[in-house]
C-alpha cells in the first residue's frame, strides 16, 4: 500500500500512553510533569501515526537544502535584511536552534508553507516517538521520526538536542563550561507549551546543566552578565515571539545580547533571514533568484516546492479580493496561525485590516488527511509535517493533526503524531 492508503486505512493506535506515563514519571517522580503534560493538554498527542513515502520525504529534504543554499547567499541576505529590525544586523556566532520547516502534502508533492525560527514541540515529539506500540506488520522495523539516510539518526533526538545547545555555546564561548541555561518566554507558566519548558529543564539537569524557566522581566544585567534571581545565566533558550526584541520589556535582554554578554538562541537574525513571511515572496520569485545567481536546478526545486507567495498591498486590492478564495493570508511576522486567514472566509472588514498591515498572500494548499476512528465514527483530520532543523540538517520529523483553519491542539484525536516513513 502507498502512504496515502495507510493514512486512510490504518487503524492502529500506536501511542502507548502507559509507556508515556512511565517515561514522564521517571523524569519527575512527583507526577507534576505528567499531570501538566497529559492531563492538562488532552489533545497534545495523537494516538495514531502518520505515513509518508520515502520519495516524498526525499523531496522535502531537497527543498530544505535548496532553501539553505539560497539563504546563505550574501545577495539574498542583503535583500531581506533591508526590511529587518536593527537587532538582526548584529551577527552572533550561534547558529540558532530549532528551525521548523512546515509542509503540506499536495497531490503533486510536498509544498513548504512556512519556516519558523523558534519552532516548539521538538522535545515533546522526542518523548512521543519513544512511547510507541509496534504499528502494522507492513511497516514493522521502521523507527518513527528518524531520517533513514542521515548518519546522525543513530543518535536519539534528545542527544541531538543537547549536543545542539552545547554547539551553540561553544560557537560563542569556546571551551568554557556551560553551567546554566534560562528558558524564557512571556509569563511562561501561562504558555500552552510550558510542559515542554519543564521537559527541557529535566533534560538539561540530566547533563548536569542547571536550568531556570523565567519571564524576561526577571532578568537583570550587571557586571557584564545576565542574572535571574541572583543566578548567572550563560545561555538563553529564547521562546519569545517578539522576534526582533523590540518591545520595551526586552530592553535588558536586548542590551546584553547586542553587547555579546549572553548567548541567545534563536536570535533576531535567525528570524529575519528565515522566518519573516515576506522572504517567501523572494524565495519563489524566479527573476529574483536568477538575478542573485541561483542555479537552474535550485530554482526549479523552489518553484515546485514552495506554496507560491505574493506581497499584499493596497494597489493590488481588487485583484487580491477577486482571487481570495484561492489564497491564504498571513502576517509577515506571524506565528502559530495567529491573525492568519483563509481567503474564502474573509469579510471585507478583515480584508481592509489586512491591507493596512504587513501581510503576504499564499496560494492555498489544501493539506492531506489522516483518517481515524473517534467514538466508532470515521473522522478525517488535516495534517501537516514539520522538520526540526539545525544547521541545515533535519533532527526530527513530526506531524500535526487538526481540524479547522490552522493547527490548534484542540481537536479530539489530534495533536502531534509520529511519522512513519514507508
């Protein structure tokens, strides 16, 4: 059977929730981590696997490689940094952790819909894929979430993640010991992904690296160092969605980062080069790519592999309105599907709002589906795929199952799902 047929017919419930419980209790015997992660987030993990063909996966990796090639070009960087915030002009040595390359699987192949510079869920999925029952005998022996033809897949995702943070530290500080990491976000305890912050704290502790979870308002900057409640911070794992550190409450962090007194990852330059949605306009613009010297093969891969994206401006308002049913509108600095709109759902009022802000319009790529049984009824959930990428290499692959306009982790039966390559 094909991957598409498996996604419609396989009824295996692959997630072993008891194994997941045991795994989480091994990390935190108090049970707080388990309760927060599972009981408090009932639609975070899907019970079923998602299937993708080896050829489809190969094409996704080709698209990622092509994107990385273009993003590394000085002419591309000069162009996108022209509309980036000033903080993105600072060039750190840290590469940036957890890039997320998100794909929909179209009838004619995978289509990149966006790149994220601080993609959440990597460690959650590492925990997920190690809590699985065997699936259908037709795919027995496959190790979910791993990329078969990459040598690094011999390491567990957790090992790859720890090594990634150590490499970020060494890029900036050489052989100095990494002693403490701060995981920062606005009011972290109120964030939906707070359980993942707790997982990272436990992961770092197993490597004898202290970790604190804090709001940026808790940071202090003195004597050439950043402090949190009297503890000196070496590296900050940045989960903020103020990607340019522009808000007043990020003043201390911004000052320390630009002075080189703290290692920050991911950082403003990551978002500017990779994740600003306006970049997709350039990355699928054949004339622009040709003008900066991109070879024909790479141009073809990007033309076929990116959901076509155009800028939104008032001059094109009537054309955009007429084509709206074939378009998906996204804010240039958006994340998590917030303030994004399917064109066929637009009202004139919302459309006028879009025209007054920085938006792009992307050809609507309908996601493929995974059929599962909920309360004895067959239900089709939409799916997308996410690659967690570091320095151009996929570390882990996951799927997200959902209903509605965007991924939301509120759909019964939905959430993060393991990917099985067949």
